[in-house]
C-alpha cells in the first residue's frame, strides 16, 4: 500500500481500500475454491435465494477467487469513513450482500460488488495497484446481478490461452452449478466449455458428455466419500458382492445425472446418429466399469 501511495501516487483512499480488501481475501481464501462463488459464512433462509441468483449469473474463469458475503459477514466490511463517495453503495443500517472477486498474479485485481436490493447504488468497483480503475453502477439489484458477468468477463477473466486443465475445471464448475440449482440457464461461455465445444479437447459430443459426468462423479466420490461408501460391503468381505454393489451404485448415479441432463434439455439425445447411439452404449458401460473401480478403491 505504501508503494502505491508514495511511488505510484495513487489516491490514498482507494489504495487503502484495496489493501483492506486483499487482506480480507487472504482470510477467506482457505474456505474458497478457485472458479467457484463460495459463501464465507453460513447462509440464513433469506440469503439463499440471493446467493442462488448470483451463483447462476456470475461466470468465473477457473483462476479467480470469489467470496459471497451475506449480511452477517458483509456488515463487518465497510469502506473507511474518508472513502471516496462513489465507494459508499449502501447505508450502514441496511442488510448488505457483497461479492469480492480476486484475480491473483502479477497484476492482482480486485472486484468489489454490492448486490443488495437495499443498496442505493448497487454495482461493482474495480481496483488494481491501489487505483480505482472504474465502476459499474446499476439501477436495481436485479440488473446488477444480471449484468455482473459482463463486467467480470471484461475485467477479471484470464485473457491468456487456457490450458486443458482450465477448460475441464471451468466446464465442471458450470455443471456443478447446473446440478445444484437444477436449472439450465446458468451463465456459461460456450467457447470455453468442452461440453458445449468438444473440439476444445479434441473429442466428440458423446465422449464429452461422459467425460463430464465421470469427472463430476469422481469429484463427488472424493468430497463426499461417506455418502457413497456407507452402503457398500467391506473390502475384506465377498469380493463379488462388493463389486456388484459398486456397479449398482455407480449405474444409478450415472442414470440420475443423465436424466437431469435430459430433463433440462442440455443435450439433444434425439439427434443421435446410429453410430452415436452405439458409442453412447459403449461409453456408458465403460464409464460404469471405470467409476466402479474408482469407488472400490475407497474405504468402506
């Protein structure tokens, strides 16, 4: 901060505020996952619709940290008393909902958004190197949430060519939101999603479908192991019975996901060629076999 003010001649008010936001994000980051909007404190019933609305519209590239602050956390984070007038977006006695997005790296950038319907100026402020680069102001809370992705894509997204890992992470993050929200209109940049653009990973749409589903299920196995292994026989018991149970559980989980994909009209199954139908059956069998083996390796 001192360098920003003394050497870069930044406005001390914006420099101090960015420094404070970066310190706040340092505290939050252990609870966050890159590329995913994450609440930093438990949500009350009234917070959930606002979080879900923001989650559906906010489209993050895989390298960004993003924190969602409900009123219980947002009330503690206010611009300093001498802050520039444009940084004050909500009265102190009103429930605030904030989103803080950080793009790490050499040119660390912070986006600070106030999305509360009680804000007199809902919008986004963008900081870099202690300077307020610009602000987006919206007439209403709804417009702010609806338009937020445009600002994030323009001012926070990674501009360099994405790696294969980035493309996979971005696509899986999108699908996780679709499953959680049970809605198809989740923001996605199709040219960065291998599900929508299979050529990104040099494959076809059937393979892309199953690659997405198997990656998603494997992540669930890793994050919620007890949920999946609780009903399985012990490893030390009958080997055939355990593998049969693994296969049945995997097949049921895979069918549930396929039914969701179908019900949300994410994939045009009716347009299958005869070759794609054959490949679909082959990939389903192969996916069940692979996921069953992965599940078997986990502790019962």
